[in-house]
C-alpha cells in the first residue's frame, strides 16, 4: 500500500515538473523541445550507466551541495543551459530521484502538444507491413492525430485485434467475442 502511494505521489510530482519544463520550453523559442528531451534522456542514461554515480545521486545522506559539484563536473557544458538549470533545481528540491518519471511525463506532454497518440495493437499472428500501415492509417484517420503504434502478438486471442488507446481498451478479438457469446448462452 505504501509503495503504491509513493509511486502515485512521485508520478504526480513528475507531471508537475514536466509541465513546468514544457512551459519553460514554450517561453524559450530558441530551444527545441526535442533537444530538451534528448538531453534529459542522455542525463538519465549517464546516471544509470554508472553504479557509483547512480548511488551518489540517489543517496539521501550525500548533501545537495556535494551532488551539485558532481552534476557540475559531469553535465556543465554538455547539455543546453535550460536543461542544466533544470537539473540544478531538481537537485536543490531533492527531486533527482524522479528524473526518469519526469522524462516520461515530458515526452507525454510533448506528444500531446504535437497531436501524437500512442496505441498498442495486439493480434493473434504477426501482421505484415501493409496490414500494419493500413491499421495505423485507419486509427490516425479516426482519431485525427498522428499515431505511433506498438504491435504485439498474443496467440490466445485466436483472431481479431485488441486496441489500447490511453488505457481505453477496444477488444475485437475472437476470444472476447466467444467469451461474450458464452456469457449470453449461460444467461439464457
């Protein structure tokens, strides 16, 4: 129960930080939002690739000042000033631990601004490229958005497709239809 609360709490905090960063990016027309995202991803990769750095950044017994020295040595001049200053403030507010969540939320905000939506499509068999493009184009046309599709295979659905769009599931699988039919027969 506590872990879920902490995750939800850090998710909400990450959304606030990501929105603040998007607002800074919108005010600063000279800076590409994609460059900001790229810099954030680079920072996260550098931190996660070094066990010593990751431990230092995430260790509450290491002072903010000591962490700032480490951040300066590693990132100053290697990322754009906006991102560097953002990292500086995250450290001061003791929020470096949610950087990965901030990156996810920043990417979500960026996609929302660019009218992009992510869709997961599950099929029983591997779809060829023509079918994938047809599905992507139909979804894009229906939603009036640019669509980024992630395809998955699950033979248990027997046939048809399952769509997951922003946590809304549209299940057109044969398995779902058979299950529904079975429930109707049982009721009758």
